C-alpha cells in the first residue's frame, strides 16, 4: 500500500469490542499507517492493552453508571476534550467498534473525516444503528443479519459489507490443528463464560461433567472468571474431577487447540473464533444481552450444524450432561459439527476489512464529504 493514513479506532467496554480493535490496529500499523486506539481506561481495557505495543488514548466514560436509555440519550452529546483531541489529530478515518464508548469519538470529527462502523453481532447495536443513519460512511458486518433492515432500503448513502470479524493471529494459526482434529476415546472440554464469567454455566458445568464422567473419559479446562473462580475450583475438587480452572486468560488459543468441545456464551468474537478454527460447541446465550443478540449469534453456528444451543432458562446439569453425551457417543456427530462450524471467510476477515476501509477512505476523498457522508 502506497498511501499512509492516520486512523483512530474507537472502542472500549468489553473484550468483544477490544480484541477486534487490536487485531485491526496491528494490521493497519503493519501497512505503515499511524493508529491510535481510543478507549475509556476501564480495568479490562488496561489489562488487555498493557500487553500490546499500540498507541492508546483514554477518555473516561461519563456514562458508566447510567441505565441504557440514559446512555443512549446522553451519547448525543460530545465531550469537549474528546472533540478537541479528534479535531487536532485530523484523522483520515475513524473506525467505530460499537458501544457507547465509541459514539462520541465517531461524531467528534469534522465532516471531512471518513467514519466507518464495525458491528460484531448478528443484531446491530443501538449506537451503530444511530451512527449509520446520521454519520457513518460505511458499515462492516461481523456476523450475518445485522444490516438486514438497512439492506432493504434503497438509495442509502453508505456501503454495507459482510466481511466477518477480525480474528487474532494466534487463533488463526490454530486452524490446521483444530480443523483436522483427531478422534480419541477421551473428550476434552473447554468451558468459558467470557471476561466477566457466566454464573449459570459455572454452577451447572461441574455437576454436568461429573454425570458425564460416569460413562465418558473426560478432561476439563474451565475459564471461570474472577467472581466464581474459588467456588468452581472447589466444586470440581469435591466431585473428584481433575479440572484445570482459571480466572480469565486472554490467551485462549492453547485451550481452543486442545479442546474437542467448547461450552460457553455466544459473544460475537467467540462465535467467529469457533468458525475460524472449526471447533464444535454447546452455546448458552447470555439472556440479558441487548436485543437478545447472543441468541442470534449462536444461531449462525447452529443453523450450519456446528453448534447446539441451550437456552439459559433451560440450563441444568442434567440437560447439559445429556447434550454432551449425545454429541460425543456417536463420533460422527463431533466430526460433522467440526466440519460444519468451520468457515473459510473468517480466515481472511482482517485483511478484507482493512482493504475495504482503504477503498472507502479513497472514495470518500474523491467524491467529497458533502456528497456521501456529510450527515448530522
């Protein structure tokens, strides 16, 4: 790439927004661009960004303790400090990764700045929906379905593309070992609830795996989160199961490579990573996710035959145990699920997203901001 750009990536809040931002930032930097990630400076962000060699700027969120409807209303306001920083930087592009933390940054730039949003989930978030209507030049869909409503409209002044979610290189490197996983008489189960943990899964899984262990030889790795770590570890010990329990390990590549079956929530990045490496899964969508988006994320894999969904309200140790047994007792099922889960698109998502954004930037410059994006 001959041209070099100044790029701001607006992110923050959870790992689901942060990790794809990091992946894209490294690719942009590799191409010779200057990249600044803008976050809120919360505990999760600082923990993750500390291990990354990236330029990061924090603007603490003033919306942290407000309910969702107030956050949305207040997100129309742009902090003076954020606006001054963005205007002073004069970026060629602002890439919004979704969530209230990204809204101010995306709207802080002058109208000669190209704004692109990346929606990770199968249901578009409220902030990204607002930005598409009033500010964005283009939208990138991480999982199919997010832009269905917009795609029915005609004459839209922005481009919409399904390009997948950007997957970290350490996970992409696993695809050969996991997509062609060997069958054995022992089932290796990796359980993860995400950076915040997932109490219903944490409380059900040990007893479920105890029931499974009476007929199947199993090994367990369980990422329990901070809050439930001690209780989960004690449960496995009491039940006599030799499980490797951790609090939160951001480097989950080794667990993915090791596992035959994944059990956990259905965040967009989790579903995308399972697709990239072809790992069969039992997904228990978080029931309080905005617009039930985790259910629709999970259905992307279930519809292909790569996952089984258990509703959180129906989650019991007995139900989970029976589902695990059904998957593993017929070896053809596990192999078929692996083949169905694998999706080649996600292997190239990062490169495709970056190339698409370069095209959008150049088109924006050529056509003029007033014509294609001078909104709101």
